[in-house]
């Protein structure tokens, strides 16, 4: 028996529609919690209450508390973001001011973090940009080159790529360069 293409498409559409309707009905029905396992025997024990139930969707949620560590991280992120914008805009005075603010923030929150090393990388970038601007041939002093190489050898932080590009390769600061 040879089935026509229209008939096969029609049957397929009907099967697909029935399946989607069944899945939609299934999703609308609340799931029945299974009985917990008996600790000694590993079998279902009907009627016993569950030890830890998930919160229901209609119950109010308690937000995660904001601690001083969270506030310090947010302040550091904002400083780094403002510093990157200042370097992109070639506003070296603003970048220097932000680096001073970062020193204050680092001193106020004496936690074990990589913020100081990150700021060291951005300080190197700013020093390299300033040295290239003031140098007649665009070369950097030896101690700045050595400090940049030392930073690259010791740290694996986000400004590392920019330190290499700006200080060692002589390229301008660009976030997506």
C-alpha cells in the first residue's frame, strides 16, 4: 500500500499536536512528592514527612545578604571600570586620581585579594603611556621595561595583556585591541 505525502504529513501533524497537548497538561499538574526512603532499609515509607523540602514558588524568598566584602568587591569593580575608561580616553590625570583612590580602598579593606597586584599592572600601564608621551623617540626607560617584564613573569591577572601590549610592544591602550 502506498501512502500519499499529504496523508503522512497529516498523521504526523496530529501525532505532534497530541504529544504537545499531553506535555502541556503534564507540566500544568503539580508533581506529587515521592515518599522519602527509610534510612535503615532504603525503601519508600509512605506517610512520613520529608526532611528538607524545597521552597514553593508562592513563598517569599529571603535575599542573599549584602556584606561588607560584597560592598568592597563592588567598589573595586567600579574603580577598575573607571580606570579603564580613563585610560581608553587618554585622560592620564583622571587615571592617576583613580589609582590614588584605589590605594585608599586597598588600605581600607585589608583582605587577601589580588586587587593590589591588579592596580600595580594598571599603574605600570599608566607609567608606560606617560613615558612614551614625554620621550622624543617613544622609548621607555630600562627600569620601566624591567618592571613590566617582572609583572608579566609574576602575575596572571587581567591587566597582564595590556601591560605587554602597552609597555613592551609600544601599542596604545585599548580594551579590545
